[in-house]
């Protein structure tokens, strides 16, 4: 996409001491001759006297953008600044430049009006593509297309459970920015579906979405699959071949089961994430690729880092913003909704006169623990529809494997399960009463903040669900 003939970029530098604003000004100055750039140092944050009238966002021929350098400001100041700017110029996108910011704080920034964010050190490869995408997204046609894609992209993420809805609500926000995303959840919870929704709701939606399961790639071919090879790079390489990174140019690369990536390949991937450059096997030439990275894992990556299976520096590079999908056994209210959705889907696909589930069938589905999660539920309904001989699926039509989890448990197993549920309920109650304030909740529990935070991570509780404004 090319920028409009009149383009204005305002750089509001709220922390000139770090010279981040100067570095950004140098990068933006290289954009093009038809871009007018202004850098303004904000000396007094209490006044919020910005010369925003210089950005004529009412003129359809003018495309505008604001960069906001917010390093070392507390979160309340950051949010106040963004809200103030959005109130004055609601139609102009804001890219926040910020360092040392947690995932929850980043989501707060996006929720309160930021269109994207970048963390220093700043590079041309990271800054310029984001700038062009946002500069060319202001006409009504693109907004209409985006609204349509949002409706289509999210309608397959079915559920009403609060923990699930809280994660799904992040997707449109995450899609607007260009940051790396980590999606966690058990097998079959819908991680790839979330990744696709992020891609197709993003400015990259017209470019490729490439998905690969790292656990399914042969160890000795991982680097070749990701980065490709030149002719003669190894025995049998009779012609050059592009890798997944190259094929995803301009779009999104989704790496599932990232914890299965061999350590040597992790090193190469880390290097690519740092400067967006890579080399094909057998080549001395560096190539550049503009690709958004989304990764997923059904493992607890913090534990994989401790075991040495995942490099710590790679984990920090990937875990910028995150989505944690709950297992289906924690979404029992959603089982009936999903079952009816799959019933309609496969009845139509197989031209079967099946339109309902009996109450006994629903009860059987609800009390099953679903180790394979939504994917297992879908296959169960598909199988039932195939063999159905009645317009209503009954209990006998729902064929489920023997559930080891429903057999007799040892005293220790039963006790551990009850304690775990108590811990989770107790923590959620404290977070609810403290409006998501971890320090205050930890004080009530008489635990130090670090230990309390570890319990939150252990039970995969999303603190954002308990903050004011969450629904």
C-alpha cells in the first residue's frame, strides 16, 4: 500500500532524556519526501498542551499518525495521556513507544486507545512497516471490511463462560497491533483458530497465513522448513526452495507446539525475531522478511524454560502479549452451545435430518471431562450425526471412551483435586473483592506478592477479568 499524498506524523516525546524520541525521528525521517514530520517534547505532563491541531484529521486527503514515547511513566500517566489524545483526535491512530511493560499493561494501553506499540531498541525493520499500515487504514471502505471480517472471524469462537469470553475479547485488540503473540491452552482448545482470527482481523489479512506444527517437523529439517535452502545446499537439493518465513512475507507465521522446536532452530528463530533477517541453508546472503509471529503451546512454557527445553531469551521475545484458552472441562456451560453448533454443521454437511439433542444426551456430554477439549467434542458430534437414525440425538448416540477420571480415585488424588479447586476459588474471590489489585489481594491472603502471583500463574487466572470495566 502506498501512503496518501499528504502525510503528517507527530512525535510526542514524553521522556527526551533517553533519546528514544531522537532515534525514532531519524527512522521516520527516512520514510519519504511527502511525509511531514514534527517532534514535540512534552516538558510538563500535568498540562497536556499538545499541538494536535496541526494534525488535520478532518481532511480526507491527509493521513495522520501519532507516535507517543512513554518510557518510564507509570501506567496511570500512560493511560491519561492516551485518553487525552483520543478525546481530541479520535480518528488518528497512536503508536506507543514503551520499554519494560508487562502483557497486562500492554492490553490496558490497547484497550484505552493505542493502535500499536513498539519497544526499544528501535529498528527500521520493526518501525516502518507498522507506520505504513496504520497510515493507510483510515477510509470508510477499509473500516467496513474490517467490521465484516471481525464478525466472521470471531463467530466460530463460541462460548459464554467468563474466562473464555475474557480471552476472546483480546483478539480484536491484539489484531490491531503488530506484536508477537503467545497462545497457550491444552490440545483442542482452539489455539490455531484464535491465531487465524488475529490474522484475518489485522491489517495483514490480505497476505498469507502460514501455520506449522513444530512437533511434526523432522528435527533435521526444521531449519530448512523455516528458512528454505539454495540449490546444492545438501544432497538432494536439486533446486532452491523458499521456507515458511519467506512464504509468509507480509502476513503471519503461526508456530504451534513451539516448545518442540530444537534448540539450534530456536537460536536461528531468535536471530530472525531480533532483526527480521535470515539466511537460506547453503547461502551467505541475508534476506529480510516482514512477518508477524504468533506461537502456541499446550505446555507451560515457564516449566519448559526451567527444564532447558525452551531458551529463556526466546520465551521473553515471544511472550509479548498472550492469550490463555481454558480447557472445556472449565467451560461446562459452553458444552451445549458447542454441541448444537456442531450438530447443525454436520447435519448440513451430511444431509442428515438431525436437528436436536435430547436432555439425556446433553447431560452425558456435560459430565464428561473432555481431555481432547473442543476438538474431541466436535468429533463426537460428527460421529453421532453420521450414524444417527432419528431427528433427535439421544444418550445412546453419544459414544464416549471410558473416563479414567471418573473411576475411583485414591485419597491423595481426591484431596489434591479439592485443594487445587479451593485455591483457585479463593484467589478469584480475593481478586474480585480487590478489583484485580494483586498487592491488595496478597495482603488479605497474608502472602507476599511474589508467592501470590505464582499461585495466579499456577491456576492460569487472568487478572484482567477482575479489573474495573471487565465484563
